[in-house]
C-alpha cells in the first residue's frame, strides 16, 4: 500500500480497451462466432421459472455448552451428492450434509467454539466472514485444516446483531471449494435487535436466502467455467437458493424478513420484487441500519448481505427477481452478467396471514466513525490480478495496523473489470463513493463493497484489539477467481510501536486451534 493523493480518472483507457477488443475480435475471430458472442442476449428467466420446489431452509446448527460455558458447534466438511432436480446425482461438498451448511447462531457476549472437521480429501479452511476475532481464529489461508484434522477456533462474539456467513478460504482454491457447496450463515443476535418489533422467528417469518449461480455439465455435474471475453470467473445460468432450484416460499405472516446473501463466486445481483413493489432494507453486512430504508432494489456483489422486510397481502404471489445490475461499463454489462435477469424465489402468501407489527421508524443507533480520528490513510489500487501492482504472497505482510486504531482506505478500481473489496476482522463505513456521500444502502456497517469503475471508494474502520504481529488478516477481491489469482493482500494488527513479524510459510501449520 502507498499513501498518495487523488488520482485522475481513466475512462479513456477503458474505452480504448473496448475498441481494441472489438477490432481484434472482428479481425481474428470468425465473423459469425464473434457476432454471436457480441450480440447474444443476456440470460433472462423472468416469468419463465416454474417455482416447483419448496425452499430449503438450512437447519439451525445444534450446539452445546461446555464446562467453560462456551457454546460449541460441530462443523464437518464432507463430500456428498444431491439431485438438483435433473435426475442425476450431482457430486457436491457441504457442512454437516451434502450441500451448504447449517445456520450457526450466537448472541453477542457469548464465547463460541466451532469444531471444524475436514472430512474432505484435500486441505480446506473455514473463514468467519464479517466476524471480529483474533487472526489465528479467522480461518483464512494461514489456518488450513488438513484432511482428517480438527480445527477448533474459539472467540467471544463482540459485535452488533448481524447476518454473517462462513466459507472456505484455502490458498488459491476458494472459488472451487465454495462453488462445490461449502458455505453457511452465521447469525448474531443482541439485546438491541431483540427489543425491536422485527420478524425474527427463524423459518417462520425470518429466512436465510443464499443465492448462487451454477453451471451444470451434460452429466449433471457442477462445472467451473471461464468466459472468453471476461475473466470474471464462473457465471452460471442456473440459480440455487439455499441449494434449491426454482424455489417457492410459503409466507404465513404479513411481513417476512429475508436475509439475502450473495453466495455466488462472481455474479452480482440487483434484487427487487417482480411487481416492483417497495420493500424495507433494514440491515447490511455488519448489522441493522439506523432506520428502515424503503427501496425497490438492492445490489449485492459476491459476499455481501442485506436484510429486507417484504410486506405481503393474503393469497398473492410475487417473485424476488434479480434485475440487470449496473457493473460500471458496457463491457461488464455485456460479458460479466450486467445484462442478466433471474427469477430467484416466489413468495406465496397464505389465504390468511398472521398479523405483524409495523416496522419501527428507528432501528439502532450507528456511531459514525470520525474521519479526524484516523491515524493512517492508505491507497489501494485494484487492477488486473493484483492490488497496488502486487500479487498475494503468503509470506509478505502488506500493512501493519495498530490495535484499536482508525484508518481510512482509499480504494480505486482501474481496470474496468468488476471487483469488490472485502476486509477481514472489521466492519467499515463508507465515507465517499465516487466523491459522493454513500447512498442509504451503503450508509451502514459493511465488510464487502462493489468498487465503482475508474473511481474511488473511501472507507473508514476501527481495527480490533487482537494484536498478533505474525498472523495476518486478509483483504481482497471477493470475486473468488480473482482472489485465487492473487488479488489479495495481508495486514497484521500490532501493539503500538511494534513491527510486523513473519507469517508462517506454507500455511498448513494449524490443524488445531487454541
Ligand atoms: Cu475482482
């Protein structure tokens, strides 16, 4: 990272790139193939999904309290198979089952332990996305779990109620491990959220909605694919919601809370309702907003979450739809999913709906971090497969952050390809995006943000108190193919006056937690 002033925008560079690409394609490719690739319509399943399957709801993970008063979960990664409605057994991976994993749930202040068992034939890891915790518990590439090994991270949950999630983060193989089915939700509760009149009865009026796009090959197996004109990673043509194809959800209450998670490896969605009715956005990655925000769309790039509340009338049906997301430029629109429309999930209201209280005008106070309290400002340029021109190196610490300090990071995307930024250990706030104050949906706690084209996002965050000069946290693009290709850096949290140490090389050193 470097500390520099504002940089010029580079729309010209992008335009030239697109023109060169078109010229090259027209000269080199066969005219027919090139024309088809350039002109073929985007995917559009609006109105074409038969919603034939009840939405699977991941079970709440059972837990026990050990003799130290800690809440203990079991989480075994394992291979399995599932018929996704194609009449074939698709080979999958899952936690405690064949696909995805149970929903972990804990209350702020609790100490948790997760006994992660690797029942897979290769190393993996489990990262607690959005969680504030010591780096050695974070589950990044330095906490690889070998086949047959158990890793038992433990930490005290100390952050506001939020919809977090967990997924593997092994070095260079995250896309494949998530794509095969390893992911699940981690819901945090707290007193403030519990005191509000919000739907919170899991599986009754409060549902996880984990959205993933997949490609199946002729044998019905999941296939990681590459696109000739965008190196965004796998874009699928079939949606799974909580692992269900063409799902519907029976709604029995006047208001239903959906915890949307973009669990896809590359695709960005712009969620709304098919009849364009407004809904209430009540929370983003790191917790509730100060007040419900009424809107018709919420854009989520890979890894981002949103909690929304939808109002239903008795007997009606309405689909959750993903509209074409604005990805920043015509090239991304064309080749990175920016023209695609998907019907996601049909909400089916019962003939009689249980009453639900009105949403409160206010939710929770969200302290704004004062920019004057920042001790360091860093610049991160995202381009190609690197950050500030560097590819991920497990042995290199890119930044040392003082425990508990506030920093501003200025993040600029320079290459016209969709990227987002995820920072481990923190929830940040957006100061400006493209020079403007954040819109309401980016004004709450975030840990992942889609980067604007040729422009800068300024974020501010207070780092945790868990100093460890040797074990780094990650920051990276959460388009998992890019992450695997090296668009990732490492920071350590240190005591005041302390320097960064040396991370363990190789990353396979931890088969047991502390
Ligand atoms: Cu990226």
